[in-house]
């Protein structure tokens, strides 16, 4: 059985200890850090599969840490913060986070989000069953054996969430998916008020795959309806 390695990053040790108990009860391995600098040091030494990280921390905050991690790694990052405004969530997603949970959180919901993001991540790695499956649209290609994305032969780095969104649209070329349908297929949970979250991820995919993200060749917006390839 696969036991994911989870890195908890928060300067509140009581919160870290509480999260650790719930995650270990699910059979997950837990590593701990109490600021962004410590988190980066753990990542250099351990094979981490998912990060749960606070935003407001000493030495190096969660957003800055996320940016540094994204320079090298595409592992899932869930930000955990007392900031509850939609703008705070959008900023976190724009920085490269895959998900955002507000404090105080329901431990059961937090564990569910961890397991959902972990499933997506492991499905893109060595734990997935290989399938001789290459999806193409124009110069855009997904190889489901190597889990690589290429545009015009050049490799493109996507996060697990971005990969799953692109795969969903490529597998269903011509079909229009609403934001809610995208969210429910990829996040595997009810997609209430998901428009802005999906829009942020679509924009990030475009920035990585398009020459001009404002005039996209691949993911099209059907205004008032959703997205399609």
C-alpha cells in the first residue's frame, strides 16, 4: 500500500500536531516544519508527495515558499490560512497552490482534500498503471505513459491539477465543460462557487502552453457556458 509523505508547515505547533494525528490515522507519513526556510530544507532531504502550508509564517511566508517550490517541483501544495476572502484564495492559486483551506478547518474535510490531491499526484507518477495513450490537439500533446506535456515538441511543466484539467479537455475534444463540471471531474467534490478557482487554473495552463495566452489556440472559452478544446 502506498503511504504518502506529507509535509506540514505552520508556525503554530498545536495546529501541526493536530493535523499530524489525523493524517497518521489515515496511514500517511508526516514530516513537520515551522517556517518556510525549514520547509525548503525538508524538501531537499525527503521525498515529499504533498505539502500543507500556512501563509503567515516567520522567516519565509507561505506564498513566497510556494513560489520557490514551484521553481523546481510540481508536487501538490494546499495552503491553509485564516484569510477567508476570495481574493486571498485567488492570490494563493496564482502563486502556484493547488488548493486552499481556511482556518478553522474541519479535520475530516482537510484529510479528504489531502487524499484527493494525493490521488491526482500519484496518478501522474510511478504508481499509475501505464496506458499506451497519447492525446493530441494541434501542437499540444499529453503522453499518459511518461506523463509529459509537450507543445510543438517542447516539454511544459504542469502541476497535477493543471495536468488533470488539460487531460479532461483533451479526452473530450469539442465538448464544453462548465466550471462546475471541470471542478467536479478534477477535484472530485461538489463544485459550488468554483468559477474563479477553475478560471485561475485555466489561465495558468494557457500561460504555459500558449504563445499568446490572450489569443489561445487550445483551451477556448465558450462565454456563459464553459471551456473546451
